[in-house]
């Protein structure tokens, strides 16, 4: 077991205060969007005190670091753990499945752009299913609603937007949705001709000015001015009307498969995913957008949000089963007596409140305070954890 130092990614949508408040430190003054805890080569954690990047340490001794089963099945740490803090909406995005990721990565490697190039879609050959557990009130868009439920929002826009081209665009989209033609409706929105862009801009103004309280009549319409405040005229705000709006309370969780279109809107949470950074973006961002590739990858079918209910196998321990082979997540709290941590391979743990003592199979211990994290090697298992009053810690590990 070794402590880690981790990279904070400063994406523009990140909060300037949330991570600092969570960990009891001074803000950096810059957006702090994601704390990465893991071995992804884009920002690997570093083992302390020797200063060795975690991905290099694993590559030098896969079985010792990961455990025999994980090393044999995955050959690398299969998950990436994050603390995510959003003060603005993230991009509308989709993640590829394994076959799509492998093909996309190989194609982009052959054309020559660097893996960290801003116009790159595929930075590795892995899929990226993910799960988030809310630490604060958290909002997200996830999955297409039934098309019949989405059509009335565009009927309302057609009745309240005065520019003919924009009004006709709204009617065309509403007709496609009523007919159950999801793919053509999404393509109309994201391929974004001038009339659809006008609809996005004028529609947001119409909702704001509506005397009939449009958001109360059709709650999804309230998303338009909210999103337009950050991305005026972006047609991704219209696409949001086709998606489920999900609100999570602290401790509630959402699991998102590959192919599911989604966007996090606001809040702080613990996120865990397959060890990948592959993102296809369709809007609501200043980053690289590739609409044709997103349209090729996205699943065009209604998908209800998958809320994950935690299991509680022992006092002070809750397990969030993701449904994916690469990762599950455990929450450790009020552990007055030691609890045996789940998993049969390497794990990563981060403490967000209180303090935690980890004890390895050989009796060695590691003390972690609020804001600290550690890597648990496969050879240290089984590991027990015992916390102070008010402890809250999260453990990412390989499912199985």
C-alpha cells in the first residue's frame, strides 16, 4: 500500500472552489474539474515517496501490482477513479464500446496526430462505461427519452418562435419524433443548419420570455435558457430536450454504458470508469466536436437512466455494482470496527472526510487523512479499513 499524488485537470467547466472545500485546502484560483486517481498515461498518479508514475510501476511488475487474476485478464489497471467537480455543463458526449474504440484508435494512430492532440477522438483503445456517485446535489442528462415524450417541447417552440425557418425546423423535428424517427431528429439537431441554430438561440429567448411559464408546462424546456447561458446558439441545447434530466442526492449513483449520450450539468461526485479517455462530443463545448463520428457511435434507442442502489454487506461499507467487468465502487463510513475491503486485485482509495487506517495482509498499516489517496497492491490483499468518526472514503476496484 502506497500513498499517491494525483493530477487535477483544469477543464474550463470545473469548479474553482469545490475540490478545495472538499479537501480542506485553499483554492488554486483556476478551474479544478477532475482529480485523476489511477494509471491512465494521460495523467498517471505517482507513488510516494519514490516518485514513480503508477503506470510505469504496473508495467514493471503487473502480477505483483495488480494481483494475478487482474493481471491475467486485463494486463493493466482496468479502471480510473476520479473526483469530478462541475460548475458548468460538460459537453454532450458518447463513449465507444471496445470494438469501436480499438478500430477508432488504430485509424487515428495510422493518420499521425499525437494522442494528446486537441482534435483527437480516440486517445486509447479502450471503451469507457462509467458510474458516478454524488457527493453533493448533482444533475445530469442521460439517455434518450421516448420520442413521443420529446415532441411536445418542439411543438411549443414552433408556436412561440416567430422566424419562419426556425419555426419550420421545430416542426420538422417534432414530426420526426412523433413518427419515432430518433436518428433523423438527432441528425437534424447536431448537423445544425442555420435554421436550427436560430431555433436554439430564439427558442431559449422564447422560454425566458414566456408568459405561460413554459418550463412548468414542459419541464425539459427549462433546460434551453440554462444551457444557452453557457453556449448561446449551440444546438446541443436543443438535443438536451430529447434526454432524461437526472437529479442525484448525495450517495445516489448513476451508471452509464458505452453508446449512451449524456452530459453532467452541475455538482461534485466520485466517478469511476474503464481506464480510458475516449470521448465523442456533439455540442455544449469549446473542445473538439465530431458530429459524424458521434452519430456513428451513439445508440439510437430510448434508455432509462440506470440508478445504482448500493448494497450494504457490513456496517460502514456500501457497494455500488456498476454492471461492468472493469470496476465497482465501495463507500467506507463510520467504520468503528475494521471492515474487509472488497475486490480480488489492485484498488485505489481516496478519503473525502475524516481519517482511515488500512491494514494489509502482512499486518502493515497506512494512515490516510482527508484529501489523501493510496494504491493498494494485489499482493497486499486482503485489506481491512477502520475509520474515525465521520470518515467517508471511496474505494475503486475491479469487479469480479
